[in-house]
C-alpha cells in the first residue's frame, strides 16, 4: 500500500496500462481482461488487475495532467515493481492530416513544464518512448489496419490554453497531437530504467474543432487498448 494506491504488494502486475480517466480503466479492464478485480479505489482513482491472454496486467487510472500521472507512475514503479507502463489516452489532433479516431504513437513528447523540471533545470531533456514497445505497437496497429501516426506529441500543462502561439509553433514543427501526461511518464520511466509508451486516440481536433461523439468513443478507444496490450507482450 502506498499513499495513493491501496493495493497490496503483489496485486499490481509488472505491466500497467494507464488511462487518465478511472472510469475508462474500469471499462478497459471489464472489456479486455479476464478475471479483472478492483485493486485500488483510493481517491476514486480506480485500478484493476486481471490477465490478458494469460499475462498479468493492471489498468490504473492516472488522473489528468503530469503532476497526477507522476504520483501514480512513481508509486507503481518504486513500490509495486511495475516494469512496463503504457499510457492509453485521448489527444487533440494538431496536423491537418491527423483525423478524429486516428491513433498516435508518441516517439517523444515536448513540454513546457513538468514535475521533472526541478531536476533538469536549464537542460532540455528529450523524453523518449521505449523502442521495443514503440516498434511492437506500430506493428500491432499496422496488423489491425488502424490509421496510425508515429512521431512527436505535445504534453501541455493546461487544457484551457491561454497561449495559442505555442500550439501554432508545435503544429509548425510537425507535432501530431496534444495531451497532458506523456512527457512525465517518459521522464519517470527513464529515471527508473523501465519501459514506457503512449498510445493515444485523437478525440478532438484543434484546427477543425471536430470532436468524437461520446457514443463513438468506446469503439475507437478499443483499438488503442488492443494495440497497447499487444505491444506489451510482443
Ligand atoms: N488539449 C489537451 N489535452 C487533450 C486535448 C486537448 O485538446 N484533447 C484530449 N486531451
């Protein structure tokens, strides 16, 4: 048990999928895992452990934003021995060729500020995905025929952005989409020498204003979960 995760030692698998939304953790566990059981409900941040194709998996909500994700990633790694952490989440599209429902696999994540800023100070550390997971996720997406983009994303600290100029610069520099967690996941994973990846579904688009209707979300998000699970055990 840790401050934020009420599970007992041994109740958390080495492979952890991390959606931002705890209810999506519940949905993904009920939809994709066998014998999923609730292992954490501290602060309502639900976590479930079960198996996928015989492999133990935990699906633990991370909350929104890098400070929240950082708490869960640190405790999962340091106290529960997690070795593979895959964020499954939504993002906003930032390129005209990136469509709603497309999947983005993040090689790297640019960010203005993260809980790791205090460590790096003036250094611009480049948070980067685990290559074996990235390669396996791309292969899984190609096999499924999911429209997928692989490249850089932007991990923002704010959803209601008062600096549209930053989004413009990200778009200009080829960044595929914006979300709020991946950069810190990659930072924490690097610090503890474990594997991390972010597999994202485009839920809205910054330029077109298009947004995924809520009834479409589950089906679209299902591809992302299957890609993440396949990559974890490739
Ligand atoms: N901005 C930040 N985070 C997001 C967005 C967005 O537009 N869409 C999904 N997560």
